[in-house]
C-alpha cells in the first residue's frame, strides 16, 4: 500500500497542529496523480495513527483531478492520467497541470469531557489529559 507514506506525512502535519489535543476527524485533498484510494487511505491512516493524538480519527479524502490541454486541437479536459491522450483528437501533445497536491485541509478535535469522575475522584471521561 503506497498510501502509508502519504498517511505518515499527513499524520506529521496533524500532530504538529494538534499540540497534544485529541483528533476526531480530518480532511485531506489529494491530487488524482497520486492514485490514492480513499478507503485504503483511511485504513493506512488508522495504522500509522494508532496510539497517538489521531488514534481512531476518521479521514475525509477529496480527490482532485488534473487539468489538461491539447496543443494540437486546443481541447481542455480533466484527467487522472499523468500522460493522457486528448479525448477529442487522440493527440499525445498534451500539457497537464495540477493533480499532484497533498493538502491537510482541516482538523476536527475531539471534545474533552470535563467533570466526569468516579466516587473516588478518578477521571472516567475516557480521554487522556
């Protein structure tokens, strides 16, 4: 699974921004050229995040297509292929822009439960402090 490397990079950014706060969810924008499968990204993220601030955090992945333009006929189109053929004329003289981004867009933090204590005063909220 090549998603592991991408997840490690995202987790690094999440941990820096979280500053110790528990993370519930996060949103990531990934270019189509990375060929990421959102379900595989979620599974990989669960593996790399286990035991840390993002343990059990869910991911929302948005795949962004590349934009391409044919130099032969001028057609503009979206593609997930790094070396596409023009769908209008079949030419291979095509420029490709974008589709290579990897952006942590947002983080949703878990709510801290305050005041939930057992009779002996122990914290029973289920969250680490």
